[in-house]
C-alpha cells in the first residue's frame, strides 16, 4: 500500500510544469518544474539570458503568451502551427516537429518559455539556417535581437565577450530602476512631511 501511495508523488516530481503560468511577471514565466518538485531549479529568464535587455525579454514573453492558447505555459505543435501561419510562414507537419526538436532540451515535444527564448538566442548568435522555420519565426516576430544581442559574433569567445558587456548593461538598467524608486520614495516622504507640517500649522 505504501508503494501505491507514493506513486502519484513520483509522477508529480517528473511531470514538467510551466510554473506560475502565463500571467506571471517576467522572471517567473516558464519555470522548469513545479516549486519544490524534484528539486529542480526555478528558471529565471533575466538571470540566464543576460544577452537580452529587459525590454526584449518582455517582448518575447508577450509573444509567447499570445500563442500559448492553452495557457499551460507551453507552446505545443498545434499552437506553433497557428503561430507560424499568423506570422505568414506556414510550415509542414514535419517542419513544425523539426522546429521544436531543435530547441526541445527536455524532449517533451513542446516549447517551454525557456526553450522559446533559445530560439532568439540562436538567432542573435547567427546559429540558425536562413531557410529554417526557427529563423523565420525569429525574423517575423518583430523582436529586434540584432542591436543589443550577440548577432555577428563569429565564434564562441566573441559571443561571450559580448554577453559580459550586455550583462553589465542589464545591471545598469536594474540600478537605474532602483534609483528611480528610491527617488520616488524620498519625494513621497517629503510630501508627507510637508502635509504634516501644514496640519500642525492649522491646529495651532
């Protein structure tokens, strides 16, 4: 009986789940595995895909959510078929399977958000064949990965150097956002102090 009771938990540990779902903030969409499930780490787009800016990642998230019709955190073959048709580059059944296969690291025959981002990483690094479905997807999605990504890097070393530069830029964006929030908090504090001073004046 003990073995039977443990069976569902085992299945839960193995089943890939998308995490919080497509409505979650950037950095949580496409979590690899459920929270605490099987000890698998939580996927963080901003942490792993540092070659892309926050704006680019938000655009990719928006595109992913747009075609995740089932709202399960994955794009399956039929959803990919619809996506390619909408983008004006319809693919054959075999072509769609090959598109998924090229970035399907967990071999579940569908695209998680992380695997979806791999498409744009490969496109930015010039690793996709120009006549491939994935190249068409990246090109027609209107997400610009050429100006801030690693496009044009002729080898892995150059790509890594560019990625380090982009990581620094990403950290600068975070710092700028934090400074802006700090400034807003200080202004709010000053307004509250001025209001209290005004109240005390009326009370006198």
